[in-house]
C-alpha cells in the first residue's frame, strides 16, 4: 500500500537530518509519497523544559504515517522534540516510527531512554509504533547502524 509519510526531524548538528534524508530516499524508492520537515525552536541553544518556543511546527494531519527523529541531549530526548510531541493533538490511526542519534558509542548512554520517552509520548497520543532505533554517532559501526535502521524502518511501512 502506497502511503503519504511525513518525516519530522529536530536536528541540532545535522547528523539526525542526514539520516532522515537517507531514509526519505529509501522510502521514495518503494513508491511512497514523502515529506521531510524540520521542528525548531526560537531558543534552541538554551532550551529548558517548559520554556521552549517552537518556531517551525509541522502539521501531521495529511500523513498516513510518520517518522519522528531527534538527537539525544543530556541523556534524554531533545527538549525541542519533547515540546513538539507534547503539543501534537493526536496520532490516532497513524503508524509511527522513531529514531534518535547520540554522540556516545552505546545506546544505554541516553539513546534507549530517549527512545522510550519518544515512544511514550507518541503512544499517549494514540500512535501505533512500528519501529524504533538508536544511532551511536561515535561508534565504529555507525554506517552499518544507519543502513540497518533505514532497512528496518522502511520495511515497516
């Protein structure tokens, strides 16, 4: 089934965005309609929980499925993505995949926690989670991790 898929990304350094671009290319090959959109905040540099003012806020109503992607910051999901997902009214009847990127070489150094936070926020809005992943940027296996993530997530739609 051909789907309209939105990839919603918060990326501070460009690493998360680069993985999202590769996922978009892979999903387009399978015939899906894709849009890659950014979430950003006016105060991204000094973002603190509760004080985020979002600048770019992609809508989700036109998509059959969504991928949310963000960096790990302070061993947690980025506060910008947290703020975005908190304000999303519903994800009911949407297939959702999530991934995070982190500098550290092991998922237990914040990536696993960030994915759990993202999944929990999405599920609380009624999403059907169809895949997740953590990319460890400083790992020697990074390129393999990215390829595996792209294959796994693209096959879940």
